[in-house]
């Protein structure tokens, strides 16, 4: 239950075929409060429901973002959940850099585009569906390693930087959107280490009990979202409901 949103609300999920995105769609479909879900991803989610519409889109591309906006046709979106993220990609030779001499312009650009630029550009493209007077929650996956004050280990240059940039873009957007829609809530969310392909190469180092299923994470994040109000817009939270320092 999301108290800030109306009954039969409209939700948009980007990255809907990924581990967390797919689990989130499933979680929303389990609620009678959900009216309609638009799921945008390159691969279809493994779910079937009359309330679910899948759009085969790569929202990192401007043409596909515009296609998504055309599909929404200015219809109010009450919940926009962005579940897109990039940490590594063997096909492009992208992996977390442990040292400065591993940095490449190509790697930095790709990770920044996926984790920081795309979420902000999506909000820009969909602004007409987010502004107005309707209750609206924008939740975007971040990561604790994007916290500058919490960086004590170093490494993972592009991923850390991209999540820090993501947080700044979301914080800045929250200020503008609060003027365009007083009922808007913009949140950055840390899901914890989730058992998905994104974390798989690094799971051996995860402490016992700290590797979460996507279903657990989706449920936890929705609980966190449910407790937020417009006074919380532009804030950063972890899966357990604890605020994270920038």
C-alpha cells in the first residue's frame, strides 16, 4: 500500500526485465491499489496481466525516450520507478576499476550514461506526465557507494562517480519538480546487494545474510517509499529505511 498515491494509480517501471525491476512489477501487480503498469525494457518481463503493458525500448537512447513520452501522451504518472543500472559489461570490457590506471574514457562514459544521465533524461522527457497537481513518486536506484562521505575504501571509480552524479541530478530535479508539482516526491534508493547479474561477479565477498533476493528488495523498497512524504523529496534511503549521507 502506497498511502501517498490514489487507488488505481498508474506506474511506470524502466529496467523492468532486470532482477529488481521484474520483482518490482510483480510486487505492484500483487496490490489491488495498482491500476496500470507500463513496463519499459529491452526484454519483456516474464509476467502476464491485463494491467501490464510492455514497451520494448532502450531508454538510454533519445528516440526511445521520446517514444515512451508519446505512448504516455501526457497522462499523469503516479509512480515512476527507475531500475536501470550498469556496473560491468563483459561485451564492452566494462568492469569496476580498482586503480587509476584502469580508467578509460569509454568506460566512464558508458557507466555515467546508464547510471546518471539516463535517469535524468527520462525525467526530462516525461516531465509533462510528472508535473501538475496529482500525487507523484519518482524512485530511482542508486547505491551506497555513491555517497561521497561514506567512501573509505576507494576504487570502483566510474560506478561511484556515476551514482554520486545520479544523486545530484535527482536532488536537483526534486527542487524543480516541487515547484511544478507540490505532491511530488523524488527519492534515491540503495537496494543492498541483490542476487542479480549486476552483483554476481562480486557475490563471493558478500557477508552471510547480506545477499538479498530481488523479491525481498522490491518489498523493502516499496515499504521505504510508502513512508515518504513530499517533505522527504530529494533524499537518499537504503533498503532498511535508513537515510544515507550524501
